[in-house]
């Protein structure tokens, strides 16, 4: 039986109602501040993402999708159609695995949400900073609410799919769409979702492209809905809805606090440009070495004991000819790199680093093992153990990994990450330009026109 009836107990009905009723004034101070923090974080990693050569290849392909100058590609400032800008900018956010994540939902919401909302706003004009903050917050509520409810092992690429539904919700909020149009837009978005975990398993460079594909989904969904085209209304709970086909093992009770939990406050920073599932290993080995000061040649074996999701996402063998998209999700390589260099940065995924025999040799001594946590969507807790050749056994339990709400990065390291990212792109941002961009985001609620924010996302003329 269809559940399309607008019943207050229907989850889809509640999602739509929340999208329509959320306003800036109803957001807590913590939600506003968190939204600004992760907007700046996402802009920084997007500027860093301009360094990836495939950006230029995708721009060439996207040029065949149509001409226009409604919005800009961040970094280069090149004017393109708004949906094309969202596609490229979304790819730039996620192409180095450095963007924020909602760990319980296993969703990188801002990767789809922010480029979609900013490109749309630039094209429309007259959208304020307060509208962007509200749109991003409600988008993250929707994206992570759907992702958090899932209990099954990921088969589809949840960050892209849930991100598209969230971005559609964010646009509906900014545009003030009525309930029927909002629900149609979400149904139309659902009908276009794409992305599976096959690209992840293979380390294919199409993985971050799936983020870009789904920004265009949100654009088309809202445009079609505004033209009066009716999308499926039972897109979540229907017999062929999201929770039937994509994540069939799910818990409706996860939506109990939809209207009040402010999911934007639950996001995790990613201190390192690698998959979040590798961060426990990095965090653990660096902390243990700082505490005990052992020499690398004294390491016998390292074991990272983690939940099933970490095994699924990051337990892969280091290969001398691996590509960056594979290596960023290879926990043994990333943890070995951290021990050898003291951190992990974007340069550690260049060909010379990937084939470094010292990293390869140390990586072979790092194992990823299953712990007692049966959850298929948990990234913590983790435990890192190091056996030294002198017989010592070192261990560290990680209830939360660095960057998570339970172990936050903090303002100083958040700002340092932004600057490290913004200076690592195809063209480095000057200190003056970074200061200006950071100030704009800090004062975002005072901004009357978002085009001013996009103006600050162009490389300095003297670096071109």
C-alpha cells in the first residue's frame, strides 16, 4: 500500500515539513557556528582540489554540456553554467578525501550540498549569507538523517546519494518552495541518484566524480519541480523507494529527533587528505610514537583493530603502482606515511611518494583487524597496537578519532587546516586572500549577496 498520504507520522512528510519550516532564527548559535566552520573547511579543500589534473579534463568534457556564464569554478574563476560549476566544485571538494564527514551516517554532506547551493545562489543572485547557512543546515539534516537510519553494509555510494537529497532540500529551503513542490523535487532527485561502492573498491577516480554527478541531480530536480513536474512522492518508504532498494535494513527511530538534533553540529573534520577510515590508524601511530619515542626500525608489527566499516573501506594491500584514489583509502600506506613523515599531506599521494620503497616496506608490517563492534556503519572505537622487536607491546584505545565531535580539532587547528589546504592548490592563495575569505565566512550572516563570497574564491591574479 502506498504511504503517500500526508500523515504527520510519515517520515517523508516530516522531512518536507522540516525543510519548509526551518529558518535562520530557529537555528542555535552552535548550529550557525558549525555551519560556518564547515563551509570554510569545504572551501579550503576545494581550493586544494584544483591541484588534481583531472579537474582540467572534466572541465573539457563539461564544456560540451552547454555554454553559459551563470556561476564560477572555484580557483580559476572560469564562468560556466551553474550546474557545471556545481559539478566541478563538488569534485574539487571530494577528490582528495579531505572533506568533512558525518560518521554515524557515513555521509560527506557538504561535498554535494555546498557547491550546489552556492552555484545556484550565484546564478539566481540576491541570496544572503543567512539563507546559505539555513539551507546548508537543513540540507545536512536531511542527508545525514537518511544516512544515519541505514543499518546495512554500504552497497551504494551514500555520500553522493544522500548528499543529493540534502542539496535538493537545501535549495527548496532557499527558494521557499511549497510542500508539494518540495516533495516533488525530492522525488525527482531520488529518481536520478547515482553511485555505487564499486568505484571505491577498485580505487577508481570516478569515486569523487559521483559527488559531482549528484550536484547536477539536485539542480535538475528543483528546476523540473518548479515547472510543475510531479516526482514520486513515496521516494523514501515506498515499495521501490530509497529504503527498499538502497538501504533496506533501516531504523525509522533514527528520525525521532529530526527537527531538533541539528546534524551540522555532529560533523567531523578530516585532518588528513585520506579516507576517514584511515584516520584512526594515523591518529594511533602518531600518538604512540609521541608517547614512547620508538625508532621505526624497531617496529615488528602494527595492528589497527577497527569496526567492519573500516575493514570494508580501508583494508587494502599497498601496491607499488597504486593510483592516488586507491592509496588514499589504503590504511597501511597512509599509516606508514604518517610514521615516516610525521603527518599526511597532499604531496604524499604523488607518484614518487607512492612508489617509495621505505613506505612500501613499512606498510607491509601494518595489519587491519576486526574488533568486537558489530555495527556496519561505525568508524569507532578503534585500538592501535604496536609490537616492538625488543618485546615491548604498545597500545592505544581510540573511543573517538581526532576531528570527531568527541575529540574536536579545535579552532586553531581548524584554521591551520584551511590555510594548509588553500595554499596547496594549483595556485597557492596569498595570506591576504585567505584572510579575506576567512573573514567573509566568519561574518557570513551579515552578507547580503553571496556573489561576494564567490568573488573571494578566485586565485590571486599575481599567481596566475
